[in-house]
C-alpha cells in the first residue's frame, strides 16, 4: 500500500511541476503579445485551463498522497530531511498561489509584468524541484 502511495505521489508531483513550469512560459507569450487581443485571449484560456484542470488538482493530489504516507509512517515526521522538505513545500505551495494571482491579473488585461520578469519567475520552481528532490532522495541527517 505504501509503495502505491509513493508511486501516486510521484505521478502527481510530475503533473504539478509540468503545470508550474509552463504557467510563466504562457505569461511570457502573453506579455510579448499584449497588443494582439486574439493571441492574448488564447493564452488566457490556456493558462486558465492548465492551472485549474492540471495544476491545482495535481498539487492537491501530491499533498494528499504525501500526507497519507506520513500517516502510514509517522516516524518520517521526526526526520530532519522531511521537516526541511515541508518548509520548501510551504514555499512551493505559496508560489502556486502566486501564479494563480498573476493569472487572474493577466486575465483582467492587467499585464503588469514584462516578458523578462516572467522568464525570471519561471526559474523559481526549478530551484524548489532541485531542493525538494535532493532532500527526499539523499535524506541528509540533521
Ligand atoms: C506536498 C506535500 C508532500 C508531502 C507531505 C510529501 C511527503 C513525502 C514522504 C513522507 C515521502 C517518503 C515516502 C517513503 O520513502 O516511503 C516522500 C517521498 C518522496 N517525495 Fe514527497 N512529499 C510532498 C511533496 C513532494 C514534492 C513536491 C516532491 C518533488 C518536488 C516530492 C518528491 C518526493 C520524492 C522524489 C520521494 C521519493 C524519495 C525516495 O523514495 O527515495 N515530494 N514524500
């Protein structure tokens, strides 16, 4: 059962990151096409669907399967790697919420970021991915 939870956890995590990696890429295109209403409308729709249909459900599933593993093996909670991972997960979940707020502003034609600012923000999930996977796999002892 636990291994099933872990497999589902990793599948959900990959789907979550697929969405996170692409949201700011869509905002880059939107910022570069802010004067082209047809393209902007298409990009708004893509961002909305990616966030609502893939990103948020995958985030919830990652949390649910991760927390289910903590229920099945409570000893993980006293491991320093897991505690550090939880700190990064709170940050990553906050980033997910931030992406949603940018999406809402762009959807309202408030394109307040330029494409370079969007590109820089698009690197943030990579940093979280590296940190979280290194903690989960290498499990450094505190
Ligand atoms: C969202 C809340 C999350 C919770 C509560 C959580 C919790 C856990 C727990 C308890 C394990 C240990 C399972 C085991 O070894 O039996 C685990 C494994 C793992 N988690 Fe998460 N996790 C979360 C999110 C993530 C995210 C976002 C990533 C990737 C960026 C991730 C990557 C991994 C990996 C790669 C493993 C497997 C490590 C291994 O077996 O070597 N987790 N997670």
